[in-house]
């Protein structure tokens, strides 16, 4: 029996419907104080959620007794993320103080 040079798949042709998402953000130096504060708050919220997802992932793996060098990297990222969240908190605090001064 001769083999055809074409590969057939039981799943049919593969098509991807990938779409790119384009984000636009004003440069920080062109933002109003309110826009800058909202942007910093958004960054902080995203970072907190990222840290929570990673912590949950690490905790699930620990329960299963699974540990790899990637887990070590994620643990180190937890420390970095905490430091960045503290920095963002400080920046937001300073921005709010500046907003209250006449």
C-alpha cells in the first residue's frame, strides 16, 4: 500500500484565530495626576493578583509534594512582587498627599 505524501488528521485542518490586543497608554509624563494615580493603582492591582495566582499555584504544588527549580524562581518572585507592591503603595501615598495640598 502506497503512502500519500499528505498528512491527514482525524481532527481536520488546523486554523488559529489568534488576535492581537493592542494597548495604548499615554506616557507617564503626559498623564494628569489623576490618570497617573489610576495607572499606578491598576499596576498595583494587577501585581497583587499575579502574586496571589502564583502563591496559590505554589501552595497546590507543595500539597502534592512537587518541587522544581521553577518553584524556587516563583518563590523568589514572591519577594520581588512584595517589594514592588510596597513601592507602588508608597508612590500612591505620595500622590494622594500631593493631591491634598493646595
